[in-house]
C-alpha cells in the first residue's frame, strides 16, 4: 500500500507487483542442491578429461535411481575415489570395495562400485595408447555441442544414435555401466548436447547462440 495526498485527501494506491517467474526444466525440484546443479553444471560443455571421467562413472551409479540420489552422495564419492583421479582409482581393490559396501555414503551396489575401478583402468589404457579421453568423447558430436529445441521435457529422448555409438565404443574398450541411456544422460550433463527446454533460463546460456 502506498499513501499519497491528492487535493488534501489521503488517497490509498495499491500497486500490483508481478514477480518474474524463473522457468527451469521440469525435472528440477525445489531442492537447492538440484537447482544449483541445473543452473551451473547441467548442459554446460565440459572438456576436462578427469571431470568427464567422473561424470561418466557417476552416471553409471545412477542406473535405476534418480540423479538427485547420486548428487547428494557426490562429495563422498569424491573422497572415497580420490576425486576420480584414474591413477589412484585404479589402485583400489576388493578390500576397498568390501569397505565401501558398508558405507551409506555411496550406492551400495558391488557391480557399480567395481565399475569405477574398471573404468579407471580402461581410461589409463586409452591414455597409454595415446587417446585423449576428452577428445574421444567429444568426437561423437563432432567436437561441438548439439543444440536441441525442445518445447517440452516429454520430447527429450533417452538415447540417440550418438549415445548408442559412444556406448558401443566404450564397451569395446572394457568400460562398465555405460549403456546407451547412461551415455546419453552423461552427454546431457556434460554439455555434449543442450537439452534444456527452450523456455528454460539456461537454454540460451548453454546454446552458444
């Protein structure tokens, strides 16, 4: 309410303020952690090989679960798996896995945990052969983000020809928990594709347009 005098009469003026609504992708909840992840990470092109390796491993942990479940445990994963440094991860063994299986800070699934160690060994083998992991991953989108134009989250696919090709290539090299759906989620998260709906505040920010 704002009071003002007009011709010696106190007039009450009501102003209607309309708050601008922030539109995000429908999958984002009101959880501050999820909002921060969506706004600052998801769909942003990532080229650092170690960070890409981390996200690929974490997407594998998500299989059958919601991403927020893994996101809330991410810092603990980083602690246990040496910030996903492939050299250090590759040194972990079954004794470590047995210990991790008693830890509620991670997804207690033996196969998923073992996959991180296996993937680290595969990463190192690629490096030994002279293959840069980042360049390898980005080659499946011709080194440039694919910008989609979705109006509704229902339009977004769960896999594409590119994710199927990436999955096959990774499996051929011995990687585990890298199915085509997991690979597409990885590609979305790391900005190889921009799958923010066009009404989302992050769409133009990540579209490179």
